[in-house]
C-alpha cells in the first residue's frame, strides 16, 4: 500500500492504515480526545487523497484490528460474500465512491454490492464524501424487514414510540404511548428503556404494553430495552416481547463491556424464534453510535467513525429488524457541536445502509453539549431526505429518564408531511380505522389526543 503523497509542495506520510483512516476523518471530539485526529486541514486533505487511491482489497486485507485478535473483525470478514468481494477488491475507494454516486447505479446494484464490503471499507468511502454525497448515496438504498409487521418499504417512514418513565411506572408509560400512537408514532415498535435491569421490571412493562396493544389491536412490535440476557430470561418466563434488543460496538473489548458476543446473539436469535411474539425472520434490534468505544477506553486506537462502520459489519451478520444510531448521546467528549453531530449522523446512516442494514436514526444531543434544537432539527430533516427507515418518538422531545433530547411525536408527524411518506402499511390502515389519519397520510383533528384510548 502507498501511504504517502505530496500536497502544496509538502510531503505527508502515514505510518499505517489505522493512522490514515483517523487522519482522513472529519473533525470529531472523540478523535481529538484520543490524540489521533489530523493536526491541520492540509493533513486531512492529504489523508483523503491517499485513502481514495487505496483499493477495497487493501483495506479488507489489512483490518485496523487483526482478525486473530478481535471478534468484530472476524464477524465483518466471515459475514462477507467472498465471490462478490473477489469481483470488486481491485476497485479503488475513489472508484467505489463514483460507482455509488453514479445516476446509472440502481438500488439493486448497491444491494448486490453490499455483501462484498466490510464496515471499514464503508467507512473509508464515507470519509471522502461530502454531506450531499452521503445523502444522495443513502437515499438510493432501502431495506425492508419483518418482525410482527413490516417496515422500511419505499414511501414509508416509521417511528419507535419511546415513552420512558423515570420510575418504570406502567401508567406513565401507557400515557406516553396513548399520545404517541395518536400522532402515528409507534409503527416501528413500542420500545421502553427500563430504569431497573431485572426480569420483574422488564416483564411488568412488557405486560402492560402488550395488554394495551391487544386491547386496541395495534399492529406493531414490543421491546423492553433491558440487557439482552435479562430480556431472554424474561421471554422464557412469558414476557410478551416481539424481539430482543442489544447495544453493540466496533471492537471486541467494547462488546465485552456491553456483555455481548456473536455466540450470545446467535443464542438470542434462536430463543426469539421459539418464544417471541415476532414471526420474523428479523427478530433482533441493535443500537449503535460513534464514540461508545472511546467513552469506555475500548477503542484500540481506532477513530470513532471507522469503529462505527465495523459495528455495522458486526450487526449485519444477524439480520436485525431494526438498527438505530444514537451518535450525540454520549456528549461533547465524543461529539462536540452541531456540525459534528450532523456530519456524524449522515456518515452513520450512509454506512449502515451501504452495509445492508435497516437504519433508523436518533440525531440526539445532551444538554451539556454545544448542540441545540436547531442543529437537531436540521440533522433530522437531512436524514429524512436521505431516506432513514425510522426515527424516535419521545414525549415533548425530552426523554426524562435518559436525560437527552430527541425527536418528538409532533416532529414525527411533521416529517411525514414534509417528505410525503406514510406509516408502515398495516399501521397506516389501523390509523385510518381509528379515524386518526386519512388515506393520504394527513392527520385528522382527532390526532394527538391520547384520551381517546381512555373511553
């Protein structure tokens, strides 16, 4: 591999691929914290030039963490389609970018390309793309999945209804769900983050949500986001869960910290097939986000964007129903301001879709970061234009349990009108039956009134 170039009369040399990928990254607080970011704009541009001339094979065959040392690397490579890889391994990253952005390249072309890529290749090509490139490239790709219902069809935009309670109070949670579904939020799932990670709380929440869902015949999925082992035990004891959730990351040490591995996820999928409400075939739900590895000292010296790409290569192996990205959730030590948040979210969405994942997005932020509501809304609208599968729906946009800001129920309704997209088909038909939405996807005067479910 050639890892040097001259730019404006100055020579730039990069000691290895890991260094090159870090230097080619757009500015990120996590990279600065690690001490691996480009020191000047010129160095960043030089790194992008060098990266653009490397081949898919160069990057695939020289992973930033060796195959023998890291399970995430192994899953990325083991999960590849070797025949497709052999066809494209001689392409440069510049040629890959041009192929993705060509108006002649179709959705089907990109779907056939995807299995031949690792997450590190997806990260490499995203690093030499502009914001508009990332939106245009991602918009071409869609991924349809099915658990109890189907999401991700072209022309649809779905939402996870997230009515968290700081006390795990089922009545508080149900009040949030009533408002959310009345706005058309919840076709991706009714998903609650519990305060207490135990079987009793997980089952109590799941039972309450399931009873409400059955009473009103709502076509969607239920998930309670305790640790996956807690959910597995709860499911075996009768908790009515549609799928199993777990946060995943881009290094084996980070996944070890999360208490997750390939073997555990394979076991979870097998258990869900036997005991969940979901008919599948997609029965897992993953959450990711740039900076998680840095925040726990498990980054192995790799930049946070490349680690996020590796995370998608890990997640792809398990054919999840949903993946959502929460870059911005950790805080200013990983994503400092609105520009970094928006750029990172566009990168993540593009990388995930290029890897064949059903990407949902949460362009979120915490109150102690230099990000505000305008930044969050601009990021959300760009991601909608890019074709994100789904977003979160949080009462009042303020998650009072997790203490961060995300899209509100009202934001969700606005995004559908702005983009002309509909809820998932089964949920849309339910909204029409309930008198909450018309056939064109416009909310009625009855929408937004959760009290209709108290009658």
